[in-house]
């Protein structure tokens, strides 16, 4: 159902997905679906405010400890929460603990905002992710349960076949491209009941298969530049976000970027 209501503030909580990797801007920063959504909301509402507390690599325990309290204190119209997926990609994952922490986050955020938005995160098709898929799907089922209990909206990105298309994922095979983030922004926009501008689930044109040698070179590059370092961080307990601040830590007026 469409709504004409104006949302005056947005706070986003999470990890690299919400920070905006890998929607790279010319200045080396990341944009991402949350910035795109904020831009669209700000264009509708004078004085619109936006905070993005997400930091790449964060586990659900870190999200609860570092982001949920500040987000709840901001008393925003809309809060989005996406977390726990990094936990499922670790060699050892206590899914019960992840579920309990996610529930804690929802219980603290839902009463503090006008509308809490949860997401069933997208999953890229490919062999590397298949071993983690049962954990991911168990977590996403729990997202549905929490939303039903706490009146949260759910954006079903996982159920959108197009977001599994490898062409919407960066060379690291873990983060969406700019086009992927643009579609997520539209998905959240529509879930909030705002007038749709496009069919974000529309499939891409048929792919032209790359030559065998080009595919093998791509696989080798991925293994060398991304998979190896990622496995190394998992095994040593390090994170790509160690020491990094929140993307936009304060709920401040948001100026629409120049075209």
C-alpha cells in the first residue's frame, strides 16, 4: 500500500552491506543503498536527518554493543537493522547466540522508532556461498519471526532472484555493485509504502558467457586478492572494520548531493 507520509529521519544499523560496500565513489568513499534512500527521502522532506552507524565487518555482538544503543537514543522515524550475516560466514557459528543477540537488538530498537525495517539479506549464487547457505537461511527465517512479533517491516532481498545474479556483485563476490545497491534502495523505498519508480526485481538482460580463460583468470584474481585475505581474517579473528568509525555517527540534517 502506498503512503504519502513524509519520513523526517532515518538511522541505519549494520555492517558492510549498510555501509555501502562496494558502491565506490570517485573520492574513494562508499555510497550504498542507505545513502541513496536518504537522498530520496530528503528530497521529499525539508529538514530530513540521517545517521548511518554501520561499519564493515561487524558481528552481531558488536552491532548490539556499539550501534543499537545510540540508534535507539536517536528516536528516528525509520530505523533499519541488518546484521548477523558475518557471523554465519565464520568457521564456527553459534546460531543460537546470533539469534538471541538479533532478538535483543530488535527488542531495543522497535519501541524507540516510528518504524523498524529488517531485511532478508541477498545471497550471491556461486560455490563459495553454498556451504554457508543453510546457516544464512536459518537466520533469515528468524528475521521473519522477529518482524511478526515486533511489528517490523521485512524487505525480502533474498527472495529476489535478480539479486543472486553475479553481475550485481563486486569482484570480491561479497558486496553488491552500485546497481545492486540502487535496487536495494528501491526495495526499501517500496517497503515503506512510497510510490515505486521501477521494478527492482526485474531480471538483467541475458548474460554473454565469458571465455573459459577469462573466467579462470577471474577466479585466480578473486582467490588471491579477496578470498585468501578474507579466510585469513576469519581464522585470526580480525575484521576489515577494526578501528574504523561509523559512517555517519550523528543524526544530522542531510543535504541532497549535487547530481
